[in-house]
């Protein structure tokens, strides 16, 4: 499996597929791959004639340099996992100067307000960085379809807006969250947790499941209180936010509207590591 470090090398390898009008699937990642990523790659391989997996820890989407420095980087292990997937897979592993053409800054985007909710509120400039890097990647890879996990649900909605704004001819496909047996959403950041932290972090999904179970019969304010109490009584986990939001706007909901779909979202710290998760409520 060849690892393409430059756009020119990747594009040369993809040329025969473009010329024969064969479909290109694309799975953008930051590496430290796990079964969540691999499920996206498998789906992409089933639905396309070739698949590009990019591995790039994008500096412009991090507002915390410590988080960027400590982000796990495991290229060899990543390639070993990808080799086990059957399909025509190309790995794209650019460095920042190559991808950004020496201009490593974010464009400013207006994603109709979605960028100002939840992750956007707590990670200033995050979605400008996400939009900028995906725009660059989409223009390099020219995929027919690109695959994103619902684990980063807000990001998935942002990407749908991005391709509208930039008029990019790519279909955006969202895929379900892959979890550990404990329910903990798989994440590259889980690699930074010790055994006890991994066990305790399961509270995030346990709480989201409880919220889902009680959503029909409880008010949103009751659910907010319940979640706060659960987290206060855990000494390792620190809740950054819990929100119930309408799926389309991602605006915080304080009351329930009959014809609206809602999801519940959590961001929490454990051992200095920030984890996020979400669940569909209705
Ligand atoms: P990342 O490497 O964290 O940027 O993630 C790359 C892609 O994998 C994104 O579309 C994520 O939403 C997706 N992803 C990460 N973790 C999971 C998971 N546990 N289940 C499904 N998709 C995931």
C-alpha cells in the first residue's frame, strides 16, 4: 500500500480512475485509526471503485496547542489496519506546508450559525479550520462520495453546508457511531486514557442512553439537571457541556417541539483528555 505524501503523487495514482469515470470514495481522518474509522473505510470500499484515506492532523482546527501536540500519531499501525480491508485503498499523508501550499491559515466561514453552537462555542475557530482543510482535501482528491462519522455530528452537518457553499460535486455520507463494549464511543483520544479512565468514560454513553430513555416523559430542564447530577458525583469526569439540540440547526433546545428531531450531545474531560459523544433522541 503506497503512502502518497504529495498531492501530485496522489493525483497521478488516481488519474486512471478519473479517466475511466470510476468512483472515488474518500475518508478524511487524523489517523490513530480504530474500528470507527475502519467501518467508514469498509463502507467506502463497498460503494466505490477506489478509496482515499487521508491521515492528517490538521493544525488549524486545534485551538489548544497541547491537544495538538499530544494527538496520537501512529502511521505504521494505521497502515497495518488499512491493509486488512479489502479494496483499492490509497493513503494520503501530506504535511501541512504541502496541503496548505505554505499558507497555514483558516478561511472564515458562515455555516448559517451551526458553527457557533456547542463545539464552535468551546473551540474558537474550530470549524473554520475543519472547513478549510476539507475544502483543500476535496479539491485534491476529487471524490464522488466522502464518508463521515455521526460521532462528530456537528462536523457532519458543517461538511454538508461546506459542499453547498463551495459548490463541490461530492456526496456526503454519514455513518453510525462505533462503540466499545462499554458503550464508550471509539476515539483516537481514548488511546491517551488509562484503564480506570477508560472504564469511567463509559458514563458518557450511559448518561446519553438514560436521556434517550427518559426523553418522552421528561422535560428538557429535568434532563439537564439529571445529567449535571450524574457528572458531579463522578470524581474523574468533568462535564464541559450537555445539550439537547434540534438536528437541523443544532441550536440548544429548552422545550420540545412535536415535529422536530433532537439529539443529545456531551463534551467531557477525563485525565485532561476531551471526549465528545451524541445520541439520537426521537
Ligand atoms: P478523526 O480521525 O477523529 O478526525 O475522525 C475521522 C472520521 O472518523 C470522522 O468522520 C469521524 O466522525 C469518524 N469517526 C471517529 N470515531 C468514530 C466512531 N467511533 N464511529 C464512527 N465514526 C467515527
